[in-house]
C-alpha cells in the first residue's frame, strides 16, 4: 500500500510533492520457525498459565522495497510487529542511506530479519490458556470416552498453529534532491499477518486425575439428617482470581437438614478445610442451629492469599518473574456423629498472585532490538473491581392511612449502599416528595414508610424512585423506578 507522498521544508529549499513510485513489500519468512507461545498445566487437570515469558517471542520476517528514481532509503524506515495496537517487537533494518533499494538485486530479493520482542497476547480475544483447554475439549468430545481422551492430551501435550496472531508493518522512507535543489520525500508501507505456534505442554500427572463422580440421584427426604449440602466462593467470580495479593476468598455454604419426628433442635458443628496440593488448612469450628427442617446458610470463612510462609499453610514462592498459583478446593468436616444422605459439592478455586516483573531485551547487531529505556512489564493486571450495590424497589403497598405507602427496597448487588433518598412522584404539578432510606448491606432489605403531604385518594398511579438524585454508583442504574397503581383501599381508622 502506498502512502501519499509527503513534503517537508528543509532550510532554504522550496519543496514539491514526490511522485508515487516508491514501493515496499513484507512477508513472514517461509520455512522459518513461527513465534512460539508456551502454555503449561501445573496440576494435570487443565492448562493454566503461559510460561517462558523471559525468553520473549522470536520473529522471522522478510522485507524488500525500492525508492523512486534518484532517491535513497532513510534511517527512519521501520519494521514493527504488533498485536492489535500494542507494539511487540521492532527490527534493526541497518539502513544504508546511500542505497536506492532495500534488499538484494535492487529490491527484487528479500532481506530476511530475525528479531525478538517481549510476550504480548496474540490478537484473538481468547487467551492461549483458554485456547489449549478449548482445543482439547473439542477434540475429546468427538471421541467415545471424552474424559480419557482429554487426560491423554493433557499428559502428552500438543501444538497448534494460530493464524493472524500478529501483524508486521514495513515502512520504507525515501528522499531525493532534484537538479533545481528541491527536496522530495516519499514513503511506502505494507502490512502482513504473522502466524504463531501455541505449544500446550503435557503433564504426565494428568493420567492420575480421577474421573469426577456423577451427580447424586435425587433423594426423597425420608431419613433425618443432611439431605443436601454444598460449599461456594462468595462472590462466585473470585473462585478464579488473578491479580495483586494479598487478597481474601470468602467461602460459605448451604445445608438442607431434616429434623427427627420429635422436632428437637439440632446444633450442627463443622469445620471448613481447604485442600491445596498436599496441604490441608482447617478453619475454626462453626455451629449452625436447625430449629426446623429446611435449608440454612453456613458461616462465612475467609482465607487469605498468598498462604502464610510457615506452618501448615506453607508454600514456597515461585521465581520472581512467575506468579504464585494456589489451586484447590474447600469442603466440610463435621464434628461428632452426623447422619448424611447426600454427597458434598465442594468449592474449587484458583488464586494467581501476580508479581511486578520485567524482562531484558537483548542488545547487539542485526536482527536484535535495542534495550528499552525502562523495563518491559510482563503483567499489567486490572485493579480489582469494586463491589457495587443495586437498589431495587420490589414491593409497594398501602399503609395505615391515605397519605402513606409501605415501600420495600432491596439491595441486589454485592456491595453495600449508603444513605440515599426515595422520591414519590404524584403526577401533574405536584412536587416530588423525598424520604430518607439506607444504608442497606449487600443483598439486604429495608422497609420504609413514604409520606405524602396530601392524601393519595383520587390518584390512579404514582411513581417511586430510589436514589433520587443519583448519588450512589450501582451495577444497574436503570431499575430504580417503580410505578404503583392505586387499586387498594386504605384501612379504616
């Protein structure tokens, strides 16, 4: 692709526009190795990280071009590899400003360049880790025994070529002076896609991972004791956390208990325990009281990562340029004799504690790039998202007189809501009326009485709006309003 010739003013010379005869071509070197991304499985259950980050990525690119007649190549020519808009690597072109062409045989032959850059995720939106897991699942699902085939692929490893992973752009800059002393500057550029190789390295431990048990069959509640039980991470998105540490995971759970015919209260005592590799971390004892048959939420247990550097939680840190990864599950251990009629659903989790790290780019001659003026960051995680509330008016009904309404407000978000205002709109020219509400904890409920300065009799409809004016940032700002049709009679005094 030729770019419109540009003109620049140089000292005492007049400038004219160059003719569009400068050209440039670029391609990925045939037969040479693709830039390679290495993905590893640490525990044999799935691929979970990109490795060999300090080695960076190596590119093999050919370029050639020629300037217009009587023009010479310039040092501001460039060959850059990008992922989207992010620069990955820059080649050292070793331009000779006395030449008209770039490449042998007056630009008719290719000049091959090998150069390195730091690791940047390729252009597709899916990460290399997800690519390995998806490729394996897709292949395994087409076999008679998907679990066994996926185990074999995890153990043996495999590789795939990735089209359009990066782009390479060759920019050829030229300059000439004509007989009248005019300076002409012209440019040409071409872009090509670059293929990469993703190597999903095998882990022989995958062959030792047992097949997950099938879900338990539905049970009829006929015997006293635990009918159903499960453990979870709250909020669920934290079950696969990647970011800077320290951080806390909060575990909770639910038990469905059937009391004996006598109906006596049952005090159910238990510990949480986290299984991380060969280590087991146990919580303090908790007790949940069942005064009636049914489901009860269990106590919350926080676990801080990275794990303590001593005692039963010890885990040696990984090298400085690699994240610390903690992968396992949390289950329950009951205190005393407990009748259990269900399988526990444990809570799997994975915490990746990222570190600040940098890689050095090699210095030197042709085919190598100069070291950057500052370290190249490997990890740039997004800051942890703030938990936000979501205020919703869920129920409106008559109160004890014609000038008041009972209003229930729910906070359906994962974050608390501070104090806010609820406004009543009566239609027409009547000004809105405000009532104070809040604070409300995450997933909490608050009932308030909204007062009108005049009776609401005779009105067909009123509107109520939580957080008016809008002072609280919520996950959903469009569900604060409630239209109430006045179809109920107020209680007589």
